[in-house]
């Protein structure tokens, strides 16, 4: 009887130790970050933003939300070079754009 109790305790401690290492490694979530800057380049797949010396490329997804200065939902075609935007993205191997809000219209000379 005592051997069964000791075996059960050892099994439970082993299971808890295994799960404490295995779960965080597989369930690691990417965190959402925010970058404010100017659009310097746009393609069908991504937008490149710059603020000071820092440049960030964020990739569009099917779930990306585009919001104008008036807080209206718009399409990707609304984005233009030189607009000042606030980009909410998920950081990982690639940066995926969750939401982009236009804060200031383009002031580039055309």
C-alpha cells in the first residue's frame, strides 16, 4: 500500500514538472505592439513605416482593419505614401498588421 502511494506521488510530481516546462514553450503568444510613423512604401502584401531612423515592415492579413482619421473603416486602397499612421501589429518572425489608423493625411509634394 505504501509503495503505491509513493509511486502515485512520484508520478504526479513528474507530470507537474513535465507540464510546467512543456506548456509555456508551446503556448507562447506573440504580443501586440504599436508603431507610429510615416508610410514610406506600400505593396499588396506589406507597408513600410518610418519614424526617425527606425523602419518597420508590417504585413497585411485578411483580418487587417484600416481606419481613417474620422474613425471610419476603409479599405487598404485608402493608404498613401507620407501618411502618418499608428500601426498595431503582432510581433513574431514576421510582423502581421492587426489594425492601422491614419492620424494625418499625406503632406508630400505631388
